[in-house]
């Protein structure tokens, strides 16, 4: 019984805290908004980083939080604050991508930099892991932006289908089908290179 | 690929993909310590500017309406 109660109460408490902080922010309490940013900065940054890349993730995260700040009065509590914030974050990230022209060039540079950084001081296995990680991030960014967002939200952030439907503003029934296609596309991209597709022993 | 929903039914290729993605899940990117301060700093000055800008915008609207009234022009369709 205690376990059941715990599972049911935890999300409610989190939502209640967010709701209270939103109300205080709307009343002009900037410290309450700061607490909201503190609570959600991790997930916002992760999603932004996976969609636009590490080089622009901080700017996109800041943009998302400021957009949220100016639209707090539109938060109705129909979805969780996190879902609402991730919707804003995803939109900010997609807007950023649509403005960026030379994305592929930048991404290659960033991936190379990630692998080269402090290379001489790392063991071989760690180097290989970092290289695989950088290459995988690069391949992920090779996906079209809407597929990339889906994959990030489901397979990396592990959101529920309902949360994804709310975040990306798409019918719940479309999420699974599109996710299947997104995974298929990433598999095809990885299979183009044996090194990328083979799993390390 | 487990969210709050039941686990997805995955093909063998999707299971392999999931093992690849574990590499990214295991090492998530983290924001700099300055992110919160940057957001709050920007929110503070934007909030300070918001009311004056809204007031200027309202005054400009009144002036435009007055001009239209004085010179008898009708608003553009």
C-alpha cells in the first residue's frame, strides 16, 4: 500500500510545486522563476543540445526559458509544466535549426573537437567511447529535425507517448508511426558505415 | 526505449539501435553553471523594459488613431 501511494503521489507533488512556482512568478516573484529554471535546466539543456548541438544549446535553452517567462500566463496546467516547457524548447530548437545555414559543417567541426579534446590523456577505450558518442551525435543530427525531436524525446529522454504528442503538438496516434520511421532512418544512416553500426564487444 | 508506457516492441535492428543510444543516455550533456544566472539576468531587464515599451506602443497607437481622425483617412484594409 505504501508503495502504491508513493508512486501516485510523487508526480502530483512535483506538479504542485511547479504550479505554485508559476503562480508566484506571475505575481512578480523572480526568485520563483529562478527556482523553475533551476528545476528544469537539465532536461531543457539536454533536449536543446541533442537537437541543435552543444555549440548552440545554451543559447537555445536561454531563449526557451525567456519565451516561457513571457508566456507564463498562458500556462493552463492541462499538461505538466515540464511538457509545456519542452514544447517551447523544441520549438525554439527547430526555429534555430531553420535559421542555421551551414549546420553540417559546424557539426563536423564540433564532433572532431569533441574527439580531439585532451586525447593524449585518455585511455584507448575511453577515447573509442568518446569517438563513438561523437559520431552517433553527428548521425543523430543527420536526421530531419522532426524525426530528431521525436527520437530525442522518446529514446533519450524517455517521455511517454502522450507527453510527446503534447510536446510536439501531434496526434497521439501519429507518434508511434513517426517514431518507427525515425528509428528506421537512423538505423539506415548508421548502417552506411560498418564502424558506426557494429556494437563494441 | 522504456518510458512510462509499456516497453516498445522492438525489431532486432531497433534493439541494436537502442544499445547504441545507451551511449548517449549514459553520458547526458549538462548546462554550464551560468545558465540560470544568464536567464534570470535577461528576464530581469526584459521585465524592466516591458512596461515602458507597452506604454510607448499604446501612445503610438493613440497618436496614429488621432491622425487618422484628423485627416479623415480610413484604416487600410
